[in-house]
């Protein structure tokens, strides 16, 4: 029989999976958004994530400006992100990507 000692606290564990924030977000995006995601919508969401990552808050006006879209399109994208649990509402008008 093979006996394996548990790693000690000061030993580095080498078989730990590490994934960067961008890759994690893309995986979560495909997992959480049901149905087919239009390429344009995917590109717009990715652009927003690249700009704000998990670190910064944004408002609908920011989405309009960055994506060069009208208020209704910005609202649609934010609603999709909130419904898909990718964004959390921080305050009445402010949102943030959720890990």
C-alpha cells in the first residue's frame, strides 16, 4: 500500500490550478448566460470587463460612452449581466463585476 503524508503548512502545494481574472470571467460568462450569445453582445461585455475588471464600479452612462450605444442598449446589457449574476448592483445607479 502507498502512504502519502499530508503537506506541511510551510510546503508549497504544486498541484493548485491558477486562473487569471479574465479567463475566469469568460468561463463564468458562458456558464451563466443561457442560450446563444450574439457575437456583438459578447464583444461588448468583454470590452466592459476589460475596462472595469472586478475592481471598478460603473454606471449606465459609462456603458453608453465606452460602447457608443444608446441608453436602451446600455440598460439591456446591464440587465443581462445582473440577471446572469455577473454584475452586482452597488448602489441605485452603480454596478460592479462580481467574482
